[in-house]
C-alpha cells in the first residue's frame, strides 16, 4: 500500500488554493461529490479514489503552471477537496489537514 499521507504532506501548492480546498471540506459529501469529481458512475474505495485524484491533481497542477488557457481553478479546487476528504477516510482519525 502506498503511503498517501506522506505524498499529501509533500504537495506544494499555492496557499490560496489549499485554503479554498480546506474550506470546502466541510461541505464534501462522498456519495454526492465523488462520482461527479472523478467523472465515473462507479463508487471507488478510498484507496483507489486517492490514487486517481492524486494523478488528476498532478495533471491539473502541471496545466496551471504552464498557464494553459483550458485550466479550471474551480475544477482544481474540487479535485483537491475530494483528495483531502478521501485521504482522511483512508487514514482515519490520524490525518489532520490544518
């Protein structure tokens, strides 16, 4: 099993982006939001969801840094919210996002 908490701890993103994602955590509803964010009809186990979301977020970060016109800040925040929420599920009460 991959140590997702250490991968998340190593993420370096703009402070405002992370802040927005943290604020959205309280409104995250797994049954409503995960399928929409991952654009899939199947429900994923948290480990698979975190792996998928990490890859999607890395791609979005690359797009953001490149200054691509098709970059979506809103989508990036949605993916980060889902990533943080799913990582919390996976880690249980040990992972704190402060």
